[in-house]
C-alpha cells in the first residue's frame, strides 16, 4: 500500500508564507517524479511544481520566484515552500508521485491539504 500524506496547510494572510510537506511510503523513492498540484472548485487540477530525483524542477508560471520544491531522500519527503502568498493561491494542494518507468500503473495522490490566503 502506497500512501502520500500532506501536512502544513492552513490560513495565512497575503504576503505570508507556508511550507507544505508530503511523506511518501513508497519503495524506491528515487524512481518517482514528485509534484504538487492544486485545485479549486470548478477548475482543473493544475501542476504547481515538480522535481525529479536528479533535482530537475518545473514550476507553473504563476508561482515562479515565489515557490520552491525540494525532496529529502533520507526522509522520503517532498516539500513546497510558498512565499509571498496571494489570495489566488487559495486551493486544495495535492502531493503526487509518478513512477518514471511505469507512470500508467504507478501514480499516486495524497488526500489534499487546504491552503487559504486572506486579503
């Protein structure tokens, strides 16, 4: 059983910061591309950031320069440092793990954590 458990969400004022963490109970953690997605009602789930085991990162244009994704191999975790938060960042954030060789068979999602940015 593979589990992804997010933590760190909450309520913050505009301009503030939050750090999200995802603990992954997966074998061969380095075989997964890890990412954070977010979703609001009526919108498609969108990629916020992703990182490979080699450290290659991808960011949505809307968060570049404000968010940083990182992974800790020893702890099997991936984090998302979110700075200069804006009300439009409000969403449910989901941790994602996609197997680099068999993504169709082995892709996993966390339960989501709410991030609310007030004005």
